[in-house]
C-alpha cells in the first residue's frame, strides 16, 4: 500500500533539488544562467527543462525536472509481465559539458516510479566522464560517493559502483564511458528497507551532485590546455554520443515511447568529432586515459 | 542450388567497383586521396576500408569493401528461423561528408549474402542527404535513379523509393534523414527473376554512384556559403549521427555482432553539433529544408 502523499513529497523534493542545483551551478560558473522551458505531456504531467550555455565554465548543459503520469506504456507492462495500470514517474536528470577538456563531463539522475497496482521504486546514479582521467580526481569522486552511500547502507557503494561499471560501458569500443560512479534501479521497499529509507538515500545522491561538480569546476577550470587537448575532448564527446544513442536505456526508452526529444537529447554535447582510427601515442596522456577506461578499477 | 562461382563473380565485381568509385572521387576532388586499411576478420575473410579526408571538396568519407564468411551469427539464424549454417557476405559501403554545406552527404551500399543451405540475396540502396534541399537537385537525383531502375524492372523504383522513405526516417524528429533514394533487401531469385537479373540490377545501382555524386560535387562545390550555412550543416550532421546510431540496421547489427567498429562508424561525420531547440526562422532556407524532409514526396 503506497502512502498517497509519498509521491507528492518526492516530487516536491525533486523540484527543490533542481532549483538548488541550478543555483549552485550558476554561482560557480559566474556567467551562464539557466533558461527554463516548461512543457506539458499530452498524456498527463510535464516538466521544466533548464538549459545553460556559453557560461564561463559550462559550455552546454541541462538540468531537467519532470513529473509525468497516465497509462503505463505497453513496453513497460510487457517487461514487468503486468496488466494495464496507471503510472506516475518523476525525476531530475543532469548532464554538463564544460568548455575546458580539463573539466569532466558529469551526469546525474534520480527518479521515482510508481504504479496504481502498488509497485514503486527509485532509480538513479551519478557518474563522471573526464576527458583526461586524473587518478586523484577519480579517487576524490569515488571517495565522496562511497562515504555518502556508506551513511545509508554498507552494500550500496560496492553494489552500485559495479552496476555503474557495467552500465556505462561502450561495448563496441571496449571502453567504459568514463570513470563510472554509482548506478541503481528498482530500489524498492523490502529486505529491511522502507520506501522512506530508499528516498533518504536518493536524497543523499541528489545532494551530493552540487558539491562534487562545483569542486571540479573550480579546481580544474584554471588548468591550461591547447589545441591537442581540445581535439581530444571532441573525440571523447563523440564517444559520449555513441554511448547515449546506442546503449543508454533511458534515452532509448524515451525515444521509443515518444518522449520529449529535446529534453531527452539535452545530454548530447555542443559539438563532437569522429576521426577514422584516431591515433594515440603510447605513453601520452590520451593513452593513459584509455588505459583507465576499464571496468573494475578500485578507486577507493 | 547456387553456382559456386557466382559469389566469386559478385565479390570480384564489388572489388572493381570500389576501385572505380575511389578513382572517380579522387579525380573530381582533385586533392584528397584514399588511404587503404586492409583488415582480416578472425572468423573468416576481411576487407579493404578506404578513407579520404581533407580533400578540396570531400572533408571525410569512406569506401569500404568486405568479403567475410564463417558460421552464421545466431541473431541472423534466429531472425530467419534457420538451423546452423555457414554464411558468405560481400559488399561495398560508402558515405561521403563534403566540406561545403551546399554539397549533399551521400550514402550507398550494395551487398550480397549467401548461406550454405542455398539461401541467397542481394540488398542495398543509395540515398542523398542535402544539408539544404534543392528541388532541382532532388528531381535530378531521383530521375536518374528511376531511369536506372526502370531499365531493370518497372516495379523497382516505386517500390524501392517508398522503402527508402520508410527506412531513412528519424522517428523521434519526425523527419526523413534526407531526400531518400532507393533501398532494397532480400532480393532473391524467383518471381520471374534469376540471381543474375538481381545482380545486373545491383551492378546498375553500384555504377550509378560515381556519375551521380561527382555531378553534385562539381555543380554545388562552387556555391557560396557563410557561417550560418556552416552551423546548419553541423546541426544536420548531428541528425545524421542520430539516424545512424539509433536506427540504422546495418550499424546496429555490426556493433551487436562485434563487427569492425572503425569500418562501421566511418559513416559518422567529421564533426557535428547539438543545440537545444535549434531555432529555424519561418520562410528561411533551413525551414524550407525541414518541410521537404518528409516521406512520400514524388520527385519524378
């Protein structure tokens, strides 16, 4: 039995999270401001897509909030082996592409899904895609995520770190998208957890975004770079496009079910490049990065 | 019963086609030259991927030939409802991205597939993706394709033109990729056609490529353009990436079955851009183009 106010509590909290994150990013960027595009979904609900561009640090990014409801799409019902039911889904999704190749791309998502038959769960994650992998940065990122997870349950970090390694994987390149992070889905009440426990964890994930990313914005944006690093950034952005369009389940599901295309594809970079057989010199920083785009690296 | 020499005849003809097309493109470009990357497939066979870059007219493009064989992948067998069998597949694939937004992107593929159980077919197509749709160019392109098809069978052009409209469709954008062309698959012997008839048609398709595309290279590369047209080209190239990574069956199949990634993704543009909600002014040339990226336009 779902508390009928629970989804409203979650929804309002997600809305506030969007506000707080946009505020923190604008403040750290110092120039870029978010423009809001409010939209309605014909079948029920809508969202507030907020886009930032041409900031001091951020070149293109989006922080989306949505709360949609209606008849559950046939694809979900079939996947769950369920009969017709109404659904309610709310979440916050973020991708940031910085100007500087020394500042990593970041992605975060927190979401809540509920059906009229009583099934409900949380999902989400946060992962970092540095154009150049810096080991100290990777340890910092994973260390903070681990501490946040550990405050909720000792199994969370090891389980969700491995899940992120498997999820954010570009099979045809035999590369992970970046250095991973955490990823989780279908976190339900049960096995000693209440829905409120799960929600508190998801709140922890959401609140970890702004301090983590503004840390990298501040620390890495002053680092020098040149043409070579810029070109490598474009190649890595190409890989980001490949992951999102070929593998990302949220993107595929959104496009398959007539989701709002501009909101789904706000994750794509401002530009990307593809070179045939892009060469990387053995021992170079690019080569070093490729060697670290692997599953199963213990960063903590 | 398949003539055991037939696949060799087809293969050798495809090889020669690759040579002739590369020669015609180099001659018309006047500067770019193809670099060959010969590769072997662990399971059997291999290919010659030829890449051109930084020409006078062509910015990035590839003309690939391959002839591969071995155990038929489980996915194909399942799709066909067949038991274990060996396969042989050979083909030529081309995508060209020009520097100028006034010169269209072009794609062509011709392929032959044969299994040890006697099943065999041809597939392929040729389609044009102008960054700016010019009606006279579209009529020229479709007119030449229709004349070529009509020389083989009166049903070919109407059937394969409609097939291209349906195939080269970006559902989430509600746009066709370009102005289409022809697309066909599983053209077998039977219904009054011999395998040799089908092959003669596929030869017609292959030989139509060089005169068609060098015509647009010569005619459109002198046309003036500026920053605005260049940005629009980047946006249209983004759509090309979306089609190839989200919908193209050859790309998906290749990536799914551990095909050679660099050869499969040689179709991607040198650069692309994504803007949130890219604005097009009503009545502009960009808007005019979007209105013509529709299925079912009778260009002949």
